[in-house]
């Protein structure tokens, strides 16, 4: 039992260390690091060219419709348990 707790603690510490190493800030010049292209040492450095369309800003709607009215079910009647009425048994029913 003690070894399972120790293993869990060591795994948690190792995981936190891995997250810390991964999140550690580094230099932002990743695209020219080493001058390698595709794992081959060519030495030619070309920055990436990103082409994307400009942002599209849609105009707001002309008319804001009010939300639909909430639907509430009609109230149910009162439950009347079974009883005798004029000498006859009347089973329970909704009034």
C-alpha cells in the first residue's frame, strides 16, 4: 500500500516537472532555429508566409425580436380521493 502511494506521489511530481519544462518560455525564433529544413541541414532561412483573408464583421441584425412567451401548462384540478356519495362508491378522480 505504501509503495502505491509513493508511486503516485512520484508520478505527480514527475508530471508537474514535465508541465513546467514544457511551459518554460524560450526564444521566439523557432522558424530559423539552426537553419534546417525538414530535418536536413540546408542552411537557407526563409520565414513562413501566412496568407489569410481579412476579418469579416457582420452588421448587427436590423430587428431584435422579443423572445417567445414562456409556456406554462394549465393548472391541474384538485385530486378528490375515493368516497361514498349517496350510498354509491365514487373512485378517486380529478375535479
